């Protein structure tokens, strides 16, 4: 089985065949002007069809149906080695017939609601509707957790763990919990694949033998025990690696589960409440700045530009703290079209450009200004996970192992509406999650910072 940590570099590069264009009142549109479309293979759903809800739910279930090893190889289930009654060397004995409940098993048919709010109107704040009438349609996804039956002989399993992409707080916590869960249930052959994708394809990159003893205290340090790198997927396009792994083992009819745990300090994964690393990153960023601003389009010059607002702050408060999101202001710079080894766009350093523009502006208006520029990137990315993220990493790591044991593949584990669920990878990387400048969240940001709306 293969457990991958991180796939935020895949976002927007692989698309499911089915997408929902949500109703959103866009800036500069007339009040009440809304459009709802549900697209499947570029064909609109006919909302005049009395059975359109059934069709939608059927398609939704098809999209969110989890890939399983039964679809690839002829395998038989076997009883799991997991039980809540196992307390190390001590075994608790059930006193009644509620066996599954005593053992803590999740039924394969358990589901969690993807959406929990029934909007009465498309004009309701934050409304996400399927049709113009904002009809309620139940959308269920698979609940995560240990199953009564598994599809591996755990004594013969070889488990591989790899951290993909850049650094993120909590990587060591997840690695630690995955190893703990594997060992506790009887898996002894556990290897760590070093330096991300390079460990798959480059010769001479050694694997690390992992055990409880090796990972016992790695959560006390930041970074990743296994290391990270950009690129390395020379045989294929990197964004297709996860599906390459699944499709290759499927074609060869190999009994291999591929399960992901998403990581990103940006918290921009679709459908999920949050990803590990985000809370720690925000908390750590406050050591360098005392405010966190959400990235939206903006202009530097003009009456409603950022420079004019900075001038106002200097004149009224005597100081200003400015937070730039990674990749902000790219539309104000000359595009280079450069990419890193993983195929990701290399952002130009807007911070340096912004420095120069601020100095120029205050020189032109003859106002003395002292400017300090702090780049806290790796102070944020390489730090140890805080308590909130450490707890999240623990549950995500354990559920990733249970998902693999249960025979699922090509899935990711995440938290959705406070419940831990399994989701097909294509659905969560269809596109990035953006900030809506008309949302209450953005309004709260403006209220907290006192800044004008630069959009």
C-alpha cells in the first residue's frame, strides 16, 4: 500500500467529468441577477424534468463512489485486527451483542452529508445552489474509519510513505501516526520514500526503514523526516502521479491501495473544512506580523489603491503593517512563464517590487518613511505543528491507514462538516478554492483590518 502526504500541486490540473457552477452574485451584476447551471460533459441538466433530482443524485453517487481493490483483483475480505477493545496487551471483553459498536467499526454504508445548509433562496448569503430555485438535494459522502473487514494480510503488507510537494507543519505528525497505526495492526514492513517524487524515479535514493522507535519523537521537530523536493517524476507528468500509481497497479492487477492525506498551509482544498498545517501557519505568521490579510485582486495606484491607503495610515497612525500573500500582485508584474521542477508556475517576487513602489511613492510626496521587509516563508512552513494541527494529523493519519486496509484506492481523507470522510481525489483537485469578495468572510476581514475594499 502507498500513502501519499500532499497533492495541493495537482489542484486544477485534473478535472472530473462533472462539475457544478454555483450560483454567485458577481460584482457589477444587477441585484438579483443569478445563474445556476449544472454541467455534465458540457450538457446542461434539464430542470424541467420532474426526475432531475434523481438524475443528479445518481451522477453524484457515481462521482463520489470510491475506487476499491475488488474492482481490480479477485480478493476476499478477512476480519480486521483492529478493535477498540485492544488495549495493548490487554483485551476488553464485550458484555452484550453490540459487537461493532464495542469494537469501534464504521459500516461501509455509513455516510456524511457534504452540504448541511438548506438555502431558501439563491440570494441568501453564501448560497450554493444546484438549480435556480435552490432546491434541497442530499449529497452523501463516505464516512472514514476502521471497518470490520479488511483486504490485506497485514503480516505480508509492505507499506510506503512519501511526502510530496513543499514543507508544511504537521508532516512529521502524520508520518508518525501512520507508522503507529500500521504497526499496531500488525504491519512490520514499513518504508519511507525520501525526497518526494524523486524517491520513486531516481536511482540511488535510499528508502528509510520506519518503525515506532524511529518515529517516536519526530513530532517534536518541524520539517519532514523523509525530506521534500520539487520534480523528480521524470517518467510521467508529476500531476498525474497519483493516478499513474493507481492505474498502473490496476492494469497489472496488483493489490495496492493508494491513499492521500492532503496538506497545504493555504487551506484551499475543495469540500474540506480545513487541512493540516493551516492553523499552525497562521499562528506562526503572527510572530512576524500582527494581522493576516486574505488575497484578493487590488491596484497600487489611484484613489482607491493600496499606496493611497498606506499614505493615509502613515499620516493618521504613524505606521502600517502590510501582509502580502504568496503569489499576490502577479498581474502587476511582467510574466516570465517560468516553472519549477514540478511544473508549478514560479511567482515573481512582488514583495521586492512593492517595496520599490512604496519608497517611490513616499519620495514623490516628500514624506520620510522607513520600510522593513520580512519574508517568513520557511519560518511558517518548517515549524512544528501546534496542538490543533497535531490532533488533526493524528486522526487523518489513522483514517488513511484504515482506508487502505479497507481496500479503497485513489482516495483522500479529510474533514467535512466536522466529520472525517473519504473522497475521490479528482473531486477535491478539480479547482482551487477562492475567496469570494462578496462574502461575509471577506467583509469580516475588512471590518477587522479597517482597510478599504481594494477589489
